[in-house]
C-alpha cells in the first residue's frame, strides 16, 4: 500500500514536471584563449518548399568548432560572399580574410521529411577539398547531423576524434516546498541542447555512469530510502535493479566490455569494491580493507581498477588488478586524492585533488606520476573525461550555485555550462 | 485519503511553548487512517549566552511513513547557545518527556564529527550512552542512524564517510548493550545538509549522525 502510494506520488510528480520545465543549459567560454586555426563556416544553402531550412546547420557547426578551443571561426558579418557550391568560391577573397579553412554546404528537402545534406571542407590556401560528404537524414536528426559534420571536420583538421556528437549525463536538484528537493537525472547533447529526463525522485540520485556502448546508464537512487543501483536502458526507459544490499550500494562503473559492473558495497562491514558480473549475476569482492574503499573506475583495457581508499589515514588513490590481488597506492601528493578516472588512452588519470582545503581537478601522468592541477576552484569535483580525452567535465561552485565546467587537459580552455535554474552536479561524459 | 499535518510551534523556552494544531486535508489519494503522515515542525529559539541574538532553529522530522528528512538544527555548543529540540519527532512517536528535557542528553539526537573523521568526540559520549540506555530499556524501539558529511570532496567518498560515522555510533551502542536489531544505518553523505552554508560553521553542522527514532 505504502509503496503503491509512493509510486503514485512519484508518477504525479514526474507528470507535473513536464520536459519543457527542464533547466536550460547554455555554455560560456570563461577562460582562455580563442582557437588559433581560422576557419569560415559559410551558411548552408537551402532548397525546399519552405522559406528556409528547419535548422541552421552552419550555426551549430560554428558553435561546436568555437567551443573546441582549437578554431577561430569567422563571423558571418565579415563574409563577403556565401558560396554553397565549390565553383562559386573565390579562394583569394577568403585568403584576404585570413582564413585557412572553409566549409560550405547545402540542404535539400528531397521528399517528405527527407533532407539531403552535402558539405565540403577546403584548404583556402591550396584551394583544395579536404573532405566532402553527402547524406540523407530526417528532420528530427538534423541537429545530430550538424554535430557529426563538426566531428568530421575536427577529426580531419586535428587528427583527434570530435566530441560534438557525444552526450553528457548529470543530476539536477530543484527545491520543492517543505524543504524537499526534486532530483533529476538528465542526458543532454554535449553542447547542452536537447536535455531529456532519465529519472526523477524526491530522494537523492547519484553517480550516473555510462555503459561503454552509450546505450545504458547505471545510477544510484535513494528512492526507497535506502541506496540501490539501477541500470536503465535509454531507448526504452526500462531499468533493472542490480544492487540493493544492506547499507551502501554505490559508485557503479561499467567494465570497458560492458559485461561487468564495479561498485561499492558495505554489506559485510566497511565499504569495499565488488565486481558484479552482469551476465551470470555473480558478485566478486575485490578489496578487503578495514577502511573506506570506493569510487572504482576501470582502465581502458579492463585489467586495472583505480579506486579511493582511506586505509592510509587519508583518502588516496590505489590500483588493483580487476581479477584481484595486491593494491598499490598511486597518489602521494596532497591531503586528499579521490574519484580517479582513467583517460581514454589509459595513460593518465583525472582526480579530485585537495591541498589546504581547496578541492581541485588534477591529472596525473601514470608513467611519471607527476600531477597537474588544472582548476582553481575550491569545490571542484566529479571529473569526467571527454571521449577523445581532450577535455574534462567537472562539477564546481560559482558562489553558492552548483555549476558544470569543462577544461582542456592542457588547462588552456575552460567553459562553464550554466543552467537557468536549480543546481547541477555529477556530470558524466558519454563514451 | 486524509493527511493530517500536525504543526507544533515551540517558541522560547520549554515552559512557554505553544502547540498549534493545524489539520489540513492535503491530498486525494486513498490511504488508510492509520497511515497518517505526521509532520512536526518545531521552531525553537535559543538565546545565546553572550548576546541577545536569537538563533531560530527548525527541525522537521516525520513519522514512520513520511520522508525521513531532518534539517536545520543549530548546535548550541558551537554557537554559544543552548542545545535543545533536535528530537522533533518526540511527540509524534510517543517518546517520553525526557526527550524534551534540554538537561537530558536524550534531547540531543545529533552527534557531530570532525572533518574526515568518524571518531566520536568525547562530549558526545554521554549522548550516545543515553540513547543506548533508552534503547536497552525499550527493546521494541528502533532507530535509524543517519550518517552525513559536509559538501567538500567527492560524493561517493562522502557516502562512505557518513556510513563510517553512523557505524561508529552503532558500534558504541552495541558495546553498551543495544541489540543490533534495533539499529539501522543509512548514509546520505553530503546529499542532505543540515545547513546550506559554505563555511566551517555550516560544515560542522553537516558532519553528523542523526539518531532517528522510528514509530512502533
């Protein structure tokens, strides 16, 4: 009866907070340098019954490339012409504007809800095409198409994978009456557009973790007053409860092959790291210290797990083979090193690093063990690598407001992801 | 369904507190009458020993069916005032008058901790002992020991830290003879702060274990 009532409450609550009320996210570059590689994204041409294209692809591509910190884009106001075909380009004019690269394209509505997109990337000095694609998509996927064009351009010009098609997950909290809060797990595009609610609860939601294929999310929910870990499939919203042992069920982390989940349980005493086999449901206890062991994260090859432990008195990072064995302490600098996460190439780890009461995001090179402190906040936490390893997304505080920030791993570029209401925390960048 | 909300206002010292009953019909769901959700809001004001500043305190503690959230307690020992009233669910749960007597350690239902520590500070040993004694004498009473941490540092680590704190209390209570069946531990880490402040004064209030008595 009671559970039934709670379900009604939750459902009515979710119904009340319709998707339109989701906090809107906007990204501002707060630090650093503009990019140095000049590129002009010319407005795409349009052919169709309507006056203009349903979406201005060039604007989205422009914003993506701007946000990378690599490119310096040309304002439309400064363009002398807006060619949409290769033979319309006068490269000398673009050279005079100091451009190294330019992108042209067009969108044709070929039939009902079928849009043919074509784009080309040129080297302005050589007058040569670097890249050219033509493909067809639906209206609903036009934004996705723009992001994947950005990815292609970024990869061609930098040699690194673009991250504009990736997504971010995060938890928002909104104050309700009677000192209650609404917790929502949200997924949005990497540029903050298209926020979608994954789940909502009046009790805490924590620690979202992506499956390696990006199709599922694991998270911790206190919706039944006790912690439990759920894995939810994004396409159909179906979820399964994978851990609800007595006491802590926390810090889920998928293995790189997606078949296992590392997690923290305290059912047998102190919080320890366990590995749950998602296929045969077997549970394996990986660490056995008397202190706190938590926040496991897998190396990209699946062989090593990094985790936080206070067995030495203060929280520090340790590694252990994912099949068990001896733990090795890896951090020695600072009073507090926690929530380690391997970079996608496995060569470095991001962490929360505190000295003298300031909690900041740092990256440690695993070979040299040298630590670079990237941020200058006092409450920076929850670092998450972008899929190409170039940026780290993290939670921070601006005044009393919880915000998300992203910083490049060389520390040169920082952006704030600002929300128009509520608080936001615990970001997780998709694979 | 009828939800009866009982609101008590305690103003000033214990002898002149004024209970007000506000009964409101809140929601239209089906619910049996014995599943009444009780909300008790206890507002107390304490006079600081060295100034006349009034420190208003608010505690919200619910009965067995409602959300077990508590908030807004000010620790007198930190602010120079008098400790009183963190067991705001006293009346709703039918606990004895000793829980309302500010001179009785049972009136203190929150135990505070140092930064990144789950060691019980000497000044709280008496409080834990009083609750242990009560639980031994009332074997049908159960408590949830809710562990909390301040906001600094990573969230999952703080969940673990909150649990270590709650476990310290549970361990002492068991040593003092409490049956472990009467004790349940939940850690909320930094998710449910008592104070939203961003300084040591607030953080001190947030590093805590709340002894939350359950309905019989």
